[in-house]
C-alpha cells in the first residue's frame, strides 16, 4: 500500500481514519497544534496502534516516497502552501471521501476531485410550487425589479406520480431536497407529496429550505410524522430584524423567530438539524483589494444577533449572490471581490437531479445559468440527467478545471465575482 502521512487531527480525521487505513499505509499524523505532538492514535481515540502525531518539521523525514493527505474542514490552501514550502512533492486533499491530488504548480485539486467523482444521483431537488408568500427584492422569480418567466402554479399530482414512478428504480437516491423558486410549504399538498416521495422511493432524508413564515404548529407536526432524518434551512437576511424585514418583503421576523424556536423545542426527539441561512450585503468599503479574512470576519459578526435569538440552531452567514435583478435594486451597488472559496466544492452535476414544479429537468437549479434539459412527462429523467449533452459537457469542464461562465456567480466557485453591497440604503424605499 502507498505510504502516507495524514495532516490534521480533528473530527474529520477521526471519522475517516479507518477508511484511510484500507487504502494507505499511514506512518504518522501531523498537525500545527503542538499540544498534539507526540500523542498516539490510541490517545486521540482514532483506534488502536502506536502511530504518532509528529511536528510538521518531521514530515519529510518520515514520508519517504509517500503522500501527505490534508484532512481538515478549513484552511486547506494555507496548509498546502506550508507543505509545498517544506519541500513535500506529493499532496492530496480529502473531499467527500475522495483523496484528490494537488497540482503542485497551481495548487488546484478540484480537477482531480471531479475526475474521481462518480456520476451517481444521491439527491433529488424538487420544487413543489412556483408561488411564494414573500417578495424579496433580489429574488429572480418574485422581485418587483426583475420578472423571471416563472409560471405561478403548484406541482400537479400527475407530474408528482410520474416522478415517483421513475425514481422508484433509482436506488442510489438518499435525500429529498424541497427547495426551488417558491416556498415549499405554500403548496397545500406539500405533506402528501413529500410523504409519497419518501415512502415510495429509496430516499430517507429530507433537506427543506423555507422562509419560516409557514413553519407553524400544524406543519411541524406533519414534518415530525414523516419520521425521517431532516435538515431544515431557514433563510433570514440582513444584520438585524429590521434589515431582515426590509430585504424579505412580507416577512415578520418575530413570527419567524417564534416558529423556528417552537419547532426546535417540539422536534427535540427527532433527528432534525436546524440551520439559519443568514444572507447579508457586504459593506461598501470592502472590495477587490480587501483581504478575504476581512469579508469572513464581517459575515461572522452578521450572525451574532441570530445566535442570540436562535440559541439552539446552527447559524451560517454568507453574502447575497448576484442575480440579474441586482442592478436595479435601489440603495445598492455591485462590488467585485476575489473570493477564496477553496474549501467548498460543487458536486451537483454529479450528485443531484433538479426538477421544477412543472416537471422540467434542470441542468442546475441554483443560478441564472439554469437551463431546461427535458421534462419528466416526455422523457426518462435519469437517462436525460445522465446523458444529456449539456450535462456531459458540464461535467467534463469541471474535470478539466475550467471556469464556466454559468458558474461565475455561484458562491461555490473560487475566483473573482460580483456581490451586492450597500451604498446609502434608503430603508423607506
């Protein structure tokens, strides 16, 4: 087996260590935390054995012709530079169970990651409705400043039955993602539809994105009765309750707060994870010359009021990504940033099938580059997703490490991008 040293002794390493032992002869671990130096994997709780954690300065002496596997959630880019400067010639990063080799010259590992990634659908993202109960000014579909050609109707049972029929033969599917350009809970039959998809396919997990306005007692009871693992993502904008209601037209922060905290309390016995997805405008003074850590620090501060108001929920704050509506938003400007997002990745073309409320199969259901590649009433959805020429070329570009035009707006992709920033925002607009 190939000789290896694992860099990073945190939770990720502990979770994957037994799997790594099946493929590598691990001669040592390493970490920048000097408190761990000299400890064995047995002392760390990783398993039996005397493999030691060595200081980074001893990696070269122990490595031989082996490879260093970076096994951390954050800071991959910095660790890669550290190892390269030390003279390590072979470095890989562990991403979603894939050990992707770095190009030592460019520092890129995504090309190798995508080359190894199997094309196997694990998630179904489905929009149950084209309606929404809010009118967020930056929204593609429901903003008063931009009219996306979206047909406002709920998904029909005819389409839902056909989707269920076709999905029943795809055993790799694990997660039902209830999302899209509408509010899922606004469909009066959302529960019956979700129940059918969970009970009649291989999917056993639900990932629900909601604005929280309809997360009332009745809907919470319905979610509990589905009896499956669940992640509920609630979108809250701005740096304060007042900003939230400004950017989410029609929302009541107090009602969302009441609904979410009540749901968390009543779902304690369930395997359910709540995530508050805070979206924030970047401040005017930050821009292309700003250091990335300044942007990250700003977003960290934005979530402080959410952590106080929702103490039992995870809080994840990010920027408001650019969409075509943004150029028309009053009180805002578009700012360019050099976004270092090397710890994130997009595996959607490889892992996720996206279907809108009309039964259209989409190449991507996130940003403005989305295109229809078929319809479930007219074609085989799996074959279309797998073999459509647009999907094939999309995956190939990912494998080549190319920068795709349709992906340049997405927060998952590193490089220069435009974000929405506040100028002198007139909150009375």
